[in-house]
C-alpha cells in the first residue's frame, strides 16, 4: 500500500538530514501510527510521501506508483489531512468538497452520495452551505477529512488529526479510521497521543532525529504497555 525505501531529506542550508535512511512498508487494511518527539522528522516524512516536499534520495511508492516519477497516479490513491486544516475559507463546505472531487475525478453521483453520508456522520448538514471561515476548529478538521476521503482513497494520511478536537469529534474520526481499514484500505497517521496509538493502531513506527528507531507490533499487549518507554528512551 505504502512503501518508503531509504528516504533522505535535507532542507536547503541545513547541515544535517531531517530524515535519514528511513524505510517503512504499510500493509493493506492496517492502521499505522507514526510517533516521535517534536522535530523527529514526522511531518517532513509525511510531506515527502504526499509530494509536497522533494527529497534528496530514496523512493516512495503508493499502491505501486512512484511519487516522484508517477505523482498523479500516486496521489489519486491517497487522501491527506494536514496538521493545520488548510482550506479555502471563502468557499462553502460544499464548494470545497466539490472542488476536491473535481481534482480527483469523482463522478457527481459518487460525490453526492459520499458527501451526504459524511454530513450525517459528522453532523455538518447545517454548516455545509456556510463559508468555511465561519467554522469552528473541529468543523474545519471535519471538512478537511471529507475532502480527503471524497475519492475513497486506498491510503489515508493524517498529520496530528486529533489536535484541538472535542471528544465527540475524536470518536467520530476514530470510527471512520476503523471503517476505512475494514474496507481493505490503509491509514497512516502521526500523533503525540500514545494512548490513542496503542488503542487503535495495528503497528507503530518511532522516529528519532530523522531515523527509524523501531516498529512496534501493537497487537501484542506487552508492546502496548511499553510503548511510552520505547518512545522516550
């Protein structure tokens, strides 16, 4: 589903790599957590795999499509929710979702059916025709998620998706993560919430100073108990 092989990324003017020799492979139907301290390279890795940042060397493939040599097909198989819920705030929620659906070549019938389901799930029926600038933080995050899922991507990538959300919104998003994986898709998300990662993820990678420290199988109860110790050692 997602394969990162020997990824290196150095920012212009920097003397060190922000991501160094990082390799990961995610499976179909898996929720995969991505953990590390601030500055560990989590967001940089995500921006490389989504095609936002170029990288110095290595390969990233999404559903068999190389993000560097075949970026359009790679991105057609991926939905991305950034950590800052970047949206066009002068658009209404419906206009924004339709704009994203056009980019991802989603038919009108499919987008309308999916949008109606999401509006019910996230309780946005009354807000969808208002400008996004009037939305709360949680509502903006939800409309970003709808935009990321409107084309039913095989890989769903989220960068710190729960920051600033109320418990009900968090619960709705977690439920959608599980549903997405149950349909044979994959979720890859970064987080600082260790309890959340231990609860929902099948596996989690820990990065430190841009390097992969370890990959933990969270289906093993003992590994859940030692997740925090492993992260901060």
